[in-house]
C-alpha cells in the first residue's frame, strides 16, 4: 500500500540535518519493522519527558512512531513494539486506502464529492472546477495531472485559509499574521511564537465550517498562546460551534490523508 503521508515527514527530517537543529536529528531515527511480512518504516523518537514507551500509529497515514524516554531504553522500546505487532497491523489495516489525484478519482472539495476528469479541450487554467457539475477538470499530459491537481488544491486551500484568517483577525482586532500552508500528519493548524499561522492544505477536503473553526482557533492564539479559558472565550466569540468542528475532525480527519500523488 502506498502511503502518501510519508513524504512530508521525510522532508521535515531532512530539514533538521543542518544548522542548530542537528541535535534533534539524534533524537529521531527511522528503521524498519516487519509487519505482516512487509517492512514498515518506523520513526523512533527520544523524549525524556515520556514516562514509558509509547507506540503510535497515525490513523490517516499509517505512519508508526515509537517514543522512548531514554537512549538506554531504545532496545526495550523496539522489543516492546515487536510485541505490539498485531496491534500495529490492526491499526494500519484501518487506514483509508490511498487515492491518487488523477482523472477518474473522486475527491471531496470543501466536503462536496467531485469527480476528477481529463479535458481534451483547453479550459481557463490547467485545472479548474465546475462548481455546478461537481467536476474538477484537468488538461494536458496524463503524467502531469497529479501534480497539477495537487497544486490547484493547495492554491485553493491557501486562498480560503487566508480569507478566513483575515476575517477572524478583523473580528478580534489582531494584525494578520504570516500564513503558511503545510502538510503535517499531526496538526491541522498551528500558531507559532513568531505569530506565523499555518494550516494543512488538506483542509480543502473538509466542509467549510471546519476551516472556519480552525482559522478562528489559530487567530485566537494571536491573543492567547495557550488553551486557557480566555483563549476559548475568544474562539467561541469567533466561532460558536467548536464541538461540531472538533467532532468532525476526530471522525473524518484521517480520511483527509488519503489523497496524494504517487511517489517514485
Ligand atoms: Zn490551539
């Protein structure tokens, strides 16, 4: 099974190779475990704050992470993970099947199912959406289609995230922060200490109210860099139905990781 979630992770690790974050590289390494006869890439992470060995399987990507409290505990951590073989295999079996962004695919655009089709005639752009017919059209050579569709979805996601963040920013009276798009398996949105806000481009697949909530959440962090009562009060003011959005992400979030381009 091809798992699209791998790529961004590999990128994140690569970034740590240089500069001041070299120490972080030592704290993380990847190896392979045989799961159901096939080698599965496992990220081994040292975290002194962890009280015990933790094995995690990402529900959307199937990525396996083992967190160990100490370097000395590494061998124990691996043995522990091998003992959890059946559990890991069961969790990975639940991961939604990957969908390649190409003509013939079905994907949710802002929560509405769309068919991806190839157009022999030129359109207004290499990729465009017929909102009424619920079709995403792509032109050009077949081998370029996945990358073009991906670029289109990322562009659309960025425009929507920026609009929502500026909207909520205006309502809360905070200056618009720098907004970046990411593809992390662990978070849908984040707000850094430098006040940069980032969102996962995969939110383009979620219904509009989910993005609305996440934008409200991250903008509220511009006021409060914590999850205290004052923070939630600001979120509730901007977006009054956060339980609904959080529930949606909990149930459907893993499915948003299905879509991607084939890796070489
Ligand atoms: Zn938060």
